[in-house]
């Protein structure tokens, strides 16, 4: 009987020790650095708010996701310093919306040296760069070629002669593809496109207004379509159109990309021709899903694509 009693005591002690040991893993904090190219970008404001919301929803009694956001202010040098600070601070993961996607090798190599995986969002780095650290570096976003094609298809069934292209940033692959494929969608359907102007607007509403106003002043009624690489610049173009005395849907067409709430309302009221949904919520959810795989030590694919959706008047 005494032997059994001693065995029971030892077993109980082991159980108590194990339970006590498991409590050490409670309340762990996962630190994530999030670099946004520019806070005052309409779409990225929606995106970063969604990231914060969805990560907060993942918090439990045992795990807390601590996000540190930084505003790159459209300056790649400043953003690179911000990301280097994340690395120095020892974050567990970096989410990067780069000012200049061609700067990705510097970011990837620095993160690789510290064994910190990277999820690039919204602005796609060159594929060769993602291969620098395959499995631990990825891009989550949409295929900009699809958005450009959808813009062109929205216009394709409408009379079209002369157009103006307001380009976000010629160095950005999204701007390049949206510009190229919106026109390609028209020419593929047999339209002869007369491009009156193509000018850089840096995704900015004020610049969109200035470019459209200058184009309307220079070309007058020859401008029949304005393609904008994003909704922010399209809103600026709409201001210029209204100020010039012209009317969207009557004597000019205007399309953007992002499907911001304000723009969807304008489309449904006939004050804009159309836009293309750049799904911030869907992309944020996918980015978090992929980030979690990396945090769990798993390898990931180089690309995760979320489809665009045409938005026209219902």
C-alpha cells in the first residue's frame, strides 16, 4: 500500500508540474510591423483599417497581435528606414506596401538576414525579387491587368473616340498594367483609340483634378473618356469635368479603380460611368491568412491573387 501511495504522489506532482509549465505560453505577443506607402491614399486607408480590425479579431486569451503602423509619406528612403527599424526591434513579421516596388530586394535581403518573413501587399514587386527568399516572401494583391481590362470593357459598349489616361505612377506595375490593358480591351474589340494625353497623377485626387482640367482645357470636346488608374484621381477628374460644364454619362465617360464607397454611390447615381472593385477587405483577409502561415513556420507561395469585380450602375 505504501508503494502505491508513493506512485500516486509522484504522478500528481508530474501533472501539476506540466500544468504549471503550460501556463508559461499564455499571453504571448506577436509583433508585426506594417509599412504603408502613404497614409492619405484613399484605398490604403481602407486597407490598413481593415488589417487592424481583422488582426484585433484574432486576439485570444493566449495570443495578442501587436501591430505597429508606419506612414512612408511617399518617400522610399524614409520607408526603408522604417522597415529597418522594424527589423532592429525584432518584429515577428513585416507587412509592406512599398512606395517603390523595385526597392523590394533591399527589404527582402535585410529581412532575410534577420529571419523575418515578409508579406508584400497592394504594390507588386518584380517576381524575380520574390524569389530571393522563396517561401518566406510573398505578394498578396490583385492582378492589375484584370482591372485595366475591366475598365476597358466597361467603356467598350459606349461610343469612344478620344481619351485621357491619368496614370498613378509609371514606375508602379499596377499603373502600367491598368494603363496598358484598359486600352487593349478596347482595341481587342476593334476600337481605334486616340489617346490624347497620358500623364502621371501619383494616385492623388488633387493631381487628378489638375490633369483632367488641363486636358479638358486643351482638347475640349475631343475628350470623350477619362481612364483613371484609381478612384482618388477619378474623383479629382470628376471635379474638373463638373467645373468645365460637361456631364458624365451625357457627353463624357469616367472610370476608376478601387470602388471606394463614395465612388460606388456616384456610379449608382449615374455621376460616374464605372469603377472596378479592388477588394480591400478580401485582400486584407488573405494577407492575414498568409501571414499566419508564415508565423506558424510554414512556407508560402510567391503570389496570392484576389479578383477584381466590375462596378457599373445597377
